[in-house]
C-alpha cells in the first residue's frame, strides 16, 4: 500500500474537535495516508512504537525546504507553512540541527531550570493570591488567570521580551497554530507574528541585556557570522511559542483532570502519589501537542503490514496519540489514573528533536498545581460534567478555557 496506489484518503479535521477519536481510527495501521490543509497528503503515524522508530530514523527529515518535493505545489498562504517551514533547529536536519540547537540548549538543562524555581514560584504566588482574593462564588477561567500569564511571563523573562510585546506575541503564536484558518487568514496571521518578532529584535538591538534574545544576536563564536535574520526570527517563534503554548495546555488539562477526579487530591494528601505523577499522567492522556506537520521520507521506509512510505512522501506524527496506544498501555489507556505504574508517553517528542523545554514545562506545572491546590483546596469546576471547547487546531491539544470557582459560595 503506497501513496501512489491510493486515490482517496480521510481528511484530518483541521479544527481538532475529536482528535483522540480520530487518532484511535488511525492507529489501525502503522501509518495511514490522510489529507492535511494545502491540500497535502501525508502519512499519519499514531502508534507509540512507530513514532519512536521514525523520529529516530535518519531517513526522515523535518527540513521540507531541502527535502520535500511537494513544497513547490503549496499555495501562498498555506496554513501549515508557519510551522512546517519555520527557519530554526525545529526543522533543520543533521549537523545543521545539532549546531543550531546547541545555541540555546544549555539554558534548558536540568540544573539551569532548577535555578528558575524561585522566579516561577513568585509569579505563581502573585497570580494565585489574586484568585484567592476573589469574592466567594466568582467564576474565573483558570487558563487565562493562571496558566497563560504564568507561562508567558517565564518564557518572556528568559528572552527579554518587553511588557508591551508579550501579549501581542502570544496572541500571534496562537493565531498561526490555528490549523483551521483559510489561506488569506493564515498568511495575515503569519505576517503579523513575524512583524511582532521583528519588533522584538529591533528592541533588543537597542536595549541589549542578560537574556537569550540578546545572546542570539551575537555570533556564537569569535570570528563567526551572526545568525541570519530569518533563522533568528524562526528561533524566537519556536522557543517563545513552545515555551508557553504547550505548558498552558498542560497546566489547564491537569487542573481539569484533578477536578474531574477528586480522589486524586486525597491520594496526594495521603502521600500515595505526588504532583509529578499527575503531570506525567496528564502528559500521557492529554499531550499538549497532537500532530506535528511535517516530516519527509528521504528513502522508502517499509513499516510492515503492507505499509510503505515512499521517498518524498510527507509524514505527520501524532505525539499525543502515543500515550493512549493500547499496545503500550493495555489497561484503559484513555482513563486518567495517576496511580498507574507506567505513564510512558511521547508528549515532548522523541529522538534528536526531543523538546528542549521539557524540564521547564514540568517545573512550571509542578509549581502551578501544587500552589493552586495548596492555596485553594476548595477549588471546583464551574460546570462539572461539561467538556470545555477545544483549541481549534489539530496541532495543539487543550481546552480553550476552563472555568472554575476558586472559593465556592
């Protein structure tokens, strides 16, 4: 079964309304040919073992500019271009990827991230104190009141983003990750984001400081050329976007999971589990990133069961689907259970492109959850039993909002 022999294929829902149901059907084969916006035909991979194999396979590249023959057919305003063609180590291949990644990797080492805890804690305290001061019975969106401002503050502080650009860059990243946009909207969103990132670069050139953006503006070594402007912009998009978008969804999904399963708090108080168990189980059941478009096969890849990905074929990887793979988790893989012994997942990716910010995301989630539930033990869902609307994207997985009552009346 090759891409050339199939005339029809399912369309991946660009709104992501039922992505886990969709992923379950796609898991019936090692890879399934689907249609993405463009239109683009790509092999959707949702099995844990196949994702691991392909993300470690040198015959698979994320550098579509160099390796994907289908790029020439993509129209202006291709909705996936902002991510799929981003000029940064997110998409670079081989030595170029390793060299570019090394520029920022030291900042996100476990030791460096641990040093950020007091700052993260101080920001969380301010936000949660404000929730605690609300009149009893007040309804508030925990995504907007805690998860988003916490994560955008932490990553913006790291990159020296001035206050007047923080919200605008955050909203710009939200817009380009909306995979349901039409070509004109997608192009406008992409242009608007890069204008904001360009403003950030201009500001940092005039106001250099001890931050990552200022560091990136300097040559990596004496005598070396500075990073090209398009790569600078792409790296800022990648690091600021990944630094807040994924963690916003992790924190919001974790709060929902705990409130949907009140026995979780009792087990934490008993010492049977800890907040890291809640975080890992949330990452397994509701990974913040579903499909990452795209990769490209550099050679024919035989996945077995009659599935052959041909050289030049596009691939999209369903990372959030891997944690629910019944082959990996035979016992009710869709059920949130932080007491389960194995919580293995691929929420932060796998292989050379494993997420640099994984340690920081876990730290922010740990601080947010422990402080929120410690300070507001009576926190409750405003609409128990209702499922909040999802972010409109097959890339991002999370509730668009989660209304809670910090202090019940």
